[in-house]
């Protein structure tokens, strides 16, 4: 038995609506990410079942976390005792607004976290940090390599004159841009760290 042409058209319209509106079970997006996350982590677009944004809150009673993925939009994700957590000791130690990347599985209408990766804390020894005055004196003196370790998009939006772009995640593959002399002074700057 063949379907009338209007039935086939109706089915295609329903599938198209599911893709556009994200209706459950009909072409729902597998990556839910804040624009700022996508700017810095282009690899997110190629990943399946990921939520990325700023941690907002946790409900122990509902066993869920809320992640801000857009202005005024929060994605709720359930967690279980099996949910793995990285860069913080436990889910209870997550604090607003730590950036997180959450891998999930879909169970019914719920997104259930299999892994929550918080942005790591970067510890820089105090003797390796300089303030604005020290940097200004260094710029006048010269004789150093200045590296902008922010994402490439941030470098293109604006950078300190003379800086070369070596985004932190690409550091291993762009090491050739650094001076060969191991005693050369290299100054890195970024957009801040946690």
C-alpha cells in the first residue's frame, strides 16, 4: 500500500519541524554549548552529547545541575553516583560560574551526566607573575618574546602589539614559533585563569 503524496509531505514537514524546534526524539541537537565555549573550543561541534557553559547551581534533592548555555537559558542535567567528575573533588565542590563541559546520555526526556569536567585551576608561581607596571617597563626594555595564549579568535579581535598567537590548547603543535634559545625571556598573557 502506498501513502498519498500529502502524507509523505506531512511526514517531511514533521521531521523538519523537529530539526528546527528540537522536539524530543526528532533531530534534537547533540551539542548544547554557550557561544563563548564554541569560540574557544571548536572541537565541541564535532562531539556528541555534550553540554558546555557556566555551572550555575546544583540540587541534591533532584540530583541535577544547571548549566548556563546562553543569556537567560539554562540546561538542566541529572547526575548519578556513577557520574565522573574532573578538576574538582566532587559535584558538591562545583561553584558558580566555573565553566564546565558535561558529557551525557539521554534517558527518556532527561539528560544524565556521565562526566562533568570543570575548567582546571591553573597555578602559576608568584615569582613568574608580573603586574602592569613591570610589563610596561619590560616593553620599553625589549628583548623578549610576547605570546598571546588566548584562543585565536580573541587574538584576532585585538592583542598587544608584537605578540604572537599561540593558543594554549595548540601549544604543543606551535612550539616552533618560540625562540630556540632556552634562556630567552618569553612572556605569556591570557584572558585570565581560575
